[in-house]
């Protein structure tokens, strides 16, 4: 029964076709980047020129703008360095551990970087419409006093020069990774900060996530001719570049004295631009769904080359699943690039480590590719609403892995159980912070990770319990359709779920994401009441929920009861239509107990179960069951 309930998620098709305006009065800024970059692969330094046309679609007059200079984080004494020294559980990739007597000491890897190993971005010659503007660097942020205000509805052109140095590979971006990838170029250019209805989002780079302005990128990268680049965007000069990009039947020949090649990429309507490069990259192209080209860049290493070949049809199958479950991928190219550390999503591509088992390689690709829908088409502010990106991505990629890897679920198996277990573990630590906490303000990395990935995933699966799995999947599809290429907020998702279901859900969004309230219901007593049976339930936790209750009788028959949460002003359809259900009166939150009557004698009852689907994140499951022992 539970298995059928959960597996129905895997077969839901497209339901929404009409495009709607996300929100009345919604606006967002727009940028057009043009960049020309020269990379020196010997000293890992580069020089660039950037021209940016900025369109102010806001109702505000702007007198300042801000740019992110992310590479400045990889310097001794930076905020990222300081955070590694003070947080109780620093990212293992970013520290060195060694013994001093009986103690294990963790040292920030950033703190020991030498001048030729640090990262930096230096901006010069900043001009607005040809007029010099005043700027100053504050850590990883460039603050610019404009030469003239940008009025609502007007555009202006910023021009600047920049020098950069690629840091040693420590986190996400860097050079010479443990697997020998030369360049993981992410967060590598001066990137203008987002300005929206909340104001400027010029957050320093301390190690968490990102936010960006929608726009078009035109990028030229000049690099040693032996290097192969995988990137955001579409390569414009394939037949000049070769390296597996050239048209079939085309022979690419370079002038004898050519030492470098200039790669020209164009990326329409993205909010970031990333690339990876190595002279030993193999470049494969595999056909994806809807004529999307899937590009794969990986080191020429016999240890894992076969796995990268096996990954390719699985990646196509994953994209097909996401297309059908969420919405169609809107670009015609996606690249999986070996590099960086772990896995990290970017516009039209991901960088992942490559020396993995095949299931791990497919799994990390599934997760990072799913970000294309939830972060690079639905671009929430990850610093503030990280759980929407990571949690929704975890949910859909877990489903995709079941489908693509052809996993067989047991009758009582919950495919999301690991997310629930992580959430319960976090609650039991007593260190949980609300999901509304800014990503940089978490006291522990572990608590942040569980809040983002696991509790974010449970937000969706449990919403399926609240409104029905079919309506939750409808909500996901409509949310993607209505809010793609914008910057939706948690309230936008909540309102979409309300439009799809008809339920009022403010209580759900508030309690789950803005508090650390927990769900805990219990069966307090089961007593005889003449020829009937009286059941008393109690609400122990502070978060309210509607309740599905299953009664199993001694003769094997079953009956269910549904207790509405009156805050919803709506009743869920019977999730188990093969079992007769009785809808009872609503349970108001202020009442801590609730009584209902079963129309059979107590001796006829074998078991009573709160939430037979096991999708409600009740923190104390043992009091959810009344069972007559044989």
C-alpha cells in the first residue's frame, strides 16, 4: 500500500502548459556581460576586460552598485579563513589535521597559502558610460560609487579591467585538484551583485552559496592551445577550436606558430558563467532528450574512463526524468566537467570529481544536474533560502536515481528515509536552527547541511502527505513553469501549492521553515465505550498537522480516519482509496487532545497507526502505534 502510494510519484506527467506572470508588479534586473580573458597556464594568472550593460528595472534610483570578488576569499586573514578557524566543524576539504601531543589540531588551508598560491581579483579602470567611478574593495566585495545615478527603467554601461590569480584547489574553484585537473574556473570574474525587492544582496563569500542577476554572457577565453575547455554556454567557433567540438568531417588545422586558442562562448539568460580546463581532457558528446547535446570532459585516466562512458546514457536518462517530472530543460547543451571538489552546479554545466564508483558518479551527476532546474532556472536566493534549492534538488534526484538505476523498493520502504533520519538526528542534537537563518549564520556546518538537504527534502515529501502526492507533484511542475527565469521566494512556492490544492498552507511554511517546532502526536489511550471503542490522541509537539489514521482489525480488514488540521480550511483526498475512510471533525491547534470513536468493540481491533505512509516527520514514532500483541 505504502509502496504504491510512493511510486505514483514516478509516473506523473506534464500537467501545466499556460504561462503565467509570477507575481503582479514583479520586476528583476538585467545584465549583458562581455568579457575577454587571457589565461597564463604557467603561473595560473589571468587578465581580463569586462563590459557590462546594466538595466535598472526596479522602481529605485541606484547610486551605488556592488560586485563580488570571490577569489579574494582564498587569502590568509579573509573572512573565509577566519570562519574556518572559529566554526566547530570546519569543512574537511578546507583544513589540515595533525597531532599535537594528545590533541588533533585543525588548521585552515587558506591560512598557509603563499603569495603565489592565493586567489585574488583586482579591478582597475572602472568607468560608467566612459566616466571614472570611485570604488573600494572590502574583502570579497567591490563597492562602487556611481558617476551618475541609474534611474528606473534606464540602462548604463560599466567597463573595467581585472587581474586574477587562481588559488590552489581548496573549495569549488581552484587549480591542480587532487585528481590533477588544472583549472576549475568558478566564481572567477567580477560579478555584479543582485538588487531586488529586498535591496542589495552583496554578501561576502564565506563558503556558502550564491545569487546572481539574470542576463546574457559573451565570453572569449584565450589559453594554451593544448588545453580543452568545458564551459557554460555555446561555443561559437567550433571549427577553429577542434578538441572534439568541430563539426563531423571537419579537419581543424592550426597555424604552425599558434601557441594559444581563443574560445568564444555565448550563454543566453543565465546568472553565472563557469568553466574548467585541462590539457588531458577527453571530450565526448552524447545525445540527450529534445536534441540537447550532453558534453563530458574528464581526464584521460584508465582508472575511471570506462565509468565516464557508462555515465553518459544515464545522464541522458536523468535529464529525461527531470524534464517529465519538473519541466523541460530550456537550453540545448549541458556539460559534465571533471574538476573542483565533490560536486557543484553552474549554469549549463557542473564540475564534479571524477574518481568515483559508477553509482557515486551517476548519483553526484543526478544531484548537480537537478540543480539546473532549481537553481539555474528557478534562481532562488541561496544565501537566504538554501533549503529550496538543495532540498528540492535532493528530492527530485533521489526519485530520479530510483528510476534510472531501476531500484526495487520493498513494500514498506520509504525512498526518502535517509533524509528523515538526518532530520531526526539534527533534532536530537538540540542544535537545530530555523531554516530561515542566513546560510552564513549557522553555528555548525553539519546543522546547515541537514537543514538544507535533508530538512529541505522532507519539506516536499511531507507536503505530499499534507495535500497528497499528486498535488505536490503538480505544485512542483506549476512552480517551475510559472517562476522559471525569475527569483522565486518560499512564499511563491507556498502560494503555488495553495492554488493547486485549495488548502491554506501558511502554517506549514511558517512552522517548518521559520521555527524549530517539531511534530509529535501520540495515541494516549484506547478504551471500551459500550460496543464502540474510544481513542484519545494527544499533540505533544508544537507543530500542527492533519492526521491519517489506519485501523487494522483482527479479521484482517482495514478502515481509515482523517482528522483535518483546521488551519488548512481544506480536506485531503483519500490517499488509500482502496480503504474506506471517515473524515472526522477538525482538530484545532490549541487543544492538546482529541477523541474519536471507532464503531467496533476494542477486542476487534488489532492495531491503530497514526500516519501509515510514514511521511509525517513525527519525532517520536513509537507512540504512533497501538498494537494488540498475539
